[in-house]
């Protein structure tokens, strides 16, 4: 009798353990609460829908409203909340500088032509567009493109040095420094993957006094354009001393005098 009770007790304990184990497996672990994410404030900004080239007239189809984080939008951007009719208001204006797709539209890079020609429209106030003849030999091999920065060099004969030395002498000097190229012939921008613009005329953006210097320099000798690096476009030139050769080579305040035997 005692053996039978012991067996029943053992079976009951085993059954209870199995039931407890199965019950433990069936219970799901508590789910962790979802993290609370703060929603950033956004605004609608007017951007270029497609690439817009310099001199291109804008229309509503080339611009679109795009959602931007409010913190990333500066005061130069056009907000829909401030100017809901900007698409219509800016249609017909001319791009003074190129835009890439997705770039915010800024009015500082636009100009309202109001019936004026394109070149007159893109010129900043007080500046002049002056053209000069160029060739591949006088324009960095034809690698100068619109919007590049150049120095204008004048090369001429030095008659006084010839009288003093009896040999042919030439003077080379920088007459204009760090000026912007507006156009090469009729091309005002790089198009269709074109890497070189071979032209006969370069149109430069000059102040009135610089325009007078260029006009006079064209009569005095040969003009050449020296392409400037993008990294030193804002730097001022300093006089550079060059070694003397077989003739006379003197650099003084940016003027290089070279004498060669006749």
C-alpha cells in the first residue's frame, strides 16, 4: 500500500513539473515600449527641378517645392509659407549662375531681364562686358571656359630698351588680374559634355576703369589670357623674380622685360 502511494505521489510531482514547464514556455516575454521619436519641423523650399544653365529663362516646370528640415533652411531660401506664389512670380527670370537639380532657388542668382538682352541682364551693377580677340595660343590652349577667372597679359616691344642695348626687347606685364570670363564667342556655358571651347573672342566682366585699360592694351601689343586656379581666384598677385637667361630678363612689379639678340 505504501509503495502504491509512493508511485502515485511521484507521478503527480512529475506531471506537475511538466505542466509548469509547458506553462512557462507558452507565456510571451513582455514587449519593450517603442522609443519616442521627436518629429523634426519641416518647411517647403523652392528648388530646381532640373539642371538650369546660366542664361536660361526659368519657368514653372523647372522649379518645384521640396520638403526640407526647418533648421537647414536659411534666410536666402524661398519658403512656400512666405511666398506661396513664387513659382509664378519667378517664371521668366534669367539664371545669372547655373543651378543643379535639387539646389534651392535663390533670388541672388536670378535677374529680371525686363526686355534687356541676356548679357546686359547678367552683368552685376557697375560692371561692363568687353570683348577681346583670342586664339588657342593666347587663351591657355583653348581650355578657358565661361565663368573661369583669368589674368590678362600684354606683350609688346620695348623701344627704349632696344635703343639702349641695340637688341630687340619685349615687355610682358599683367594689365588686368583676376577677371571673370563671361563668354567665349557666343558660348556662355559648358554644354553637352564639351570640355574645350575654341573661340576667337573672349568677353570679360570689367569695371569701367579696367575696360579702358583693356582697350588701350589692345592697341599696344598682343594680349594673352592666363587661366587662374579655382583655389587662388581670390588671391592677389605678388612680384615674381625669374632667373636671367642669355638675354636680359628682369621682373619688376609684375612687368617682365626680355631682350634677345637680333
